[in-house]
């Protein structure tokens, strides 16, 4: 009896202890915020006379590698990527070099933020392993900043390269050879820094390297460069402007798109609207009548021709020194037909032109069959303009506030290239009150030269909302703009062609100079906004980063308060 009672008491005590243990269980303590620490490396970091092909890095805790394909920068770059193991969780990293190292050269492996601890993901920021195949470590540095020649924001992960200017260097080197040194802006501030450089003369180049092959491909890559070679050492902070080259004319084999249309693909963002190539379409020796237009949102021209029964057509393309001939097999396909759609539907803003898009190119217009009336059925005078290259019909007229308009296109008002006319078309539009819009007055100071193109863009800078061209005036008005947050971009139009022109590496020509206002501003309904813009204050990546960080902190503060 006593024995059983004693067992019962022990059982109760055991349950109590377990229960207490649960209530007082350890929660894990403070969160780990410390980065991994390198405790040893073989060979030692900053070793000289390096002769092997394997490197082992050992850390004080379990680590893992993240995005080494983007974060790891090896300078000078290797022809063959090293084998880095393990890719899973470990306390060490082994690097197997699979390339022949250059003699008397300092190599740097910058891991960026790719080495993190396994538990919390704390990165070992900008960890570098450096060695030299010679007797000393090169220690010179070079700094600079990156900006975009036209866009407001600079791309992430821009490669910056130094090519040694020696007896074998040519302008074509950047297309074919690896640079002597390389660094990368990664996804941080748009500045760059080279370390472990040797004294010498170099070409400095920046690339948004889409192919990640450390070579310039004009079809895909943006480039920035300095016309003059630089010498190291140097205390100069260099600035490189990225731009996308306009490629020379190059076309590809035409494609039959329908029974009356061919597509001619071309390379690059050519301004064929201003200067289209000469295109001749033939059926044997007979030259066919054609209309050339742009294929929407694609790098292709549309070649419209009257349907013809034939097995093949020949196509000749000529622009400047470029000449190309093609033969196109013709199949019996469905033909394109006239179709007309309105860009605006319902509300027509004061700065907009009423626009119709046509599926086939128009060739005839009968204004007597186009009627425009207001809500009182009173006729409103108008003019028309047809952009055949973009297949858009613009109708311009004086707009009154809080008015309703009715467009009627009677049969035969519009006739296309294939002699097909429209059926009756009717469009109803209305305008808002003037108080629904804002007005902007820009006062420009310290304009270097004229003419200039002044653009109002959205806050990202990727959409032009309004523009003006100035050959001398410094006060510009943008009236009746929709409420929006605006950025101002100003282009120095040095060749006076009323558009931005990019540069050319081989021609050693920079892009036309572009100025961005430091800060965006908002315009509200029924507001008059007056802004003074000093063009002597350049837009800098540092200011952009500080502004973005300030906005992020403000947003986080509001979120926490909420």
C-alpha cells in the first residue's frame, strides 16, 4: 500500500516538472544578426606566388551561397567559370579554377552578398578573396558613377570594365576579348570602384551586359565609354553614361502575313518613320504598287500590295549603302480587310487628338462625308491628318468644356489601299470642365544652348505625357494637363532633328545631352503650378538613391503608425 502511494506521488511530481518545463521552455534567445566570419583560407587571403588551382574558405558557422551567378565578380574575368562547391549548406567553400592564370597578375574574387549564414540569411557583405600569381599584390584603385543618358533610372547590375591599352588593343577588342579588369554596380547605389589595379593606360567602358559574357553586343547591350584613355593611378571620379546604340540598317527574310501583306523584320530601333528604306516589290519584272507601314510594337515593316496570283515575289531593300534582295514564296491566304477603331472612348481630354486606327492603310478621304456636331447639333469645324506609317487618322477641332460631340463617318468617307470603304461609323465623346485639369509653367535657368526638347514625363520617366520644342524661349506653358506627378526631361537637340539621338562607340560619339530635374512635382486639378528649373544642377544617382530611401522610410513610418 505504502509502495503504491509512493509511486503515485512520484508520478504527480514528474507530471508537474514536465508541465513546468513546457511553460518555461526556451524561446531561442535574441535573433542572430551577425554575418559569418572567415576563420581560415588555403592558400591564405592576399597570398602571392599563387600556383595552384584550388582555394578553400572555412567559416565559423554553416553558410549557403545565393545568386553567385550575379553577385560573384572575378577580376580579371576568367574564360571558364570556376567550379564552386558545395551548393548546399556547409562550413566551407571550395573554388576550383578551370582556367590558365596569367603570370604576374592580381586576381580578386568579390562575392558581393552571395555568402549568407544558414539560419537568418545574414550576408557577409562584399567579401573578397585576393591572390597574385606574381611577387606582389596590385593595390591601385579607381572610382566612378553610372547614369543613363536618357532614362531617369539606371539599370541594376551594370558591368564596368577596364581594357589595357597596349600594342594589341583595337577598338574592336571590346566585341571579342575579355577586359583586363571588371567590377559591377550590383543592385546598390549606381557607383563603382576598382581595386587591386596595376599602373597603366586603359579604356574605361560600362555595359548593361544582357548576355553576361563580358563582351559588347550592340544588339542587346547598353554601353557607356570615355573617348579618351585614362591612366592609373588617378584621383578622378569618372562618370559613364549608358545608351543603346541605333543599329545600322539590317533586314531579314520577309514573311507572308496575309494574302495582301508581307512583314519585313529589321534589327534595332530604327527611325524609319523619318527615313524609311526604299522598298521595291516585283512580280518578275513588273513593279507592284505598295504602301509601307510600321507593324505595331514590333521591329518589322508591313509591305501592303494588291492581291496577285503568282508563285513568288521579289523584294529589294536599299538604304544608304545597304542593299538586300529577297525572294518570297506566295501562298493563298486570307486577306486583310478594312477595320477602324477609335483610340478614345467616352472622354476626350483637351490635349488629346481624336484618333482612329486603321487595320489597313487609307488612301482617300472625303471630308464632306464626315460630320462633327456638338450637343446642340451645331456643326463644328475640324481638320484631319493621316499618318500612313502608323496608320492613324487624327481629327483636330476646338474643344469646349463640358461639351458633348458626335462624330459620324458616312459610307465612303474613308477608303483604303484596296479600294474598300467604311460603313457608317458613329462615335460619341465628351469633355470635362477646365477645373478638372492643371496648368504648368516652367521657367528654365542656365540653358546651355538651343534648341531643346522639353518633356513632361510620369514619375518613372518612362512615359512622355507632354512635350514642347524651344529654339530660344525659357518660359514654357503646359496647360490643361491631367493631374499627375511629373518629372522634367530636357534634351539638347544639337542636330536639330527634334528627337533624341543616341551615341556610337565606333564613331566615338556620345548621345545627345539630357538633363533630368532633381525632383518630381505633382499637379492637382484646378491648380497652376510654377516651377523654376536650374539646368546647371545635374541629376545624380546619389540624389536619386537618397530620395528613394527617404520615401521608403516615410512609407514604413506610416505603415507602422497605421
